[in-house]
C-alpha cells in the first residue's frame, strides 16, 4: 500500500513541476491580424516559429482595434484585446500595419511622460505579443517583420535581450538577425526541459 502512495505522490510532484514549464503546456500560437495578411508572410512566420521554438502557429483571424490615441495604438490595449481571444493553453501573436506606442511616465510629481513608437511589445505573463510593421516600409519589410515577430516570441518563450550582435534577441537593430545565438539556444533548451 505504501508503494501506491509513493507512486501517486511522485505523479503529483511531476505534474506540479511540469505545470510551471510554459513550453511543456503550450505548443501552439494563434496569429491575429488587423487586416488580411499576405499568405507568404503567415507561412514564413509559421515555419520560423517551428524552426526556432518548436511552436505551431495557426491563423486566429482578424482582431478589431481598441481606441486609438493621436500617436497610435497603445500596446497594452492591443495586448488586452488579444488576451480575450487567446485560449489558456495558447500563445497569441498580433500583427498590425498601424503604429503601436508605449507611454512611459518619467516623473510622477511633474506628470511628465514620453510616447515611444515601437515595433513590438510582449506581455510575458500573459504569453501575448503585438508587432507593428508600419515603420518597416522598405525593400526588406517581409523578412524584418518575421524577425520582429520571432524576437517577441523569444520573449514569450522566456528569453531576455542578448548582447550578441548577431543574435535575434539583441535589444535593438534585431531587424536583420534571423537566428538565435548559441547562448540563447542553450537557455531555450534548458527552459524546455
């Protein structure tokens, strides 16, 4: 009888341990867009997510914008809207052709703040990210959009910014990097275990 209790206890401990591992529970991401997406862009994101993170990306459909400020759509408002569409065992990725912004408070006493236009934002606890390609209108928009999505997905998967200049997770200028460095791949591998 004691053996049965030990086995049940062991199974319970294993289930609690694996429940903290995001990648063990979530193997799929839903991609939402603000308008019709180029099928080639969707396929490129799907294939790259599978290659880098072993995540299956499926198309979730269109999402409606929340209220817009004069400078663009507030990233947190887009994230909140996407979170309502996302299932519990899924990641959510939003892509838009509109500017997204973050408002940062600098001094509470003076109520001074700044508005930053950004390419992407990740809400890590919610496993949701939003990417804008509004400012990527050049000859390499397609590849750079895929790279920004992969950078934000890296944050969802638990990767921090990296100082390796050739890594996808570099804090800035990651637009032309399309691979993870050795150190980030190792972190990702440890996280999946």
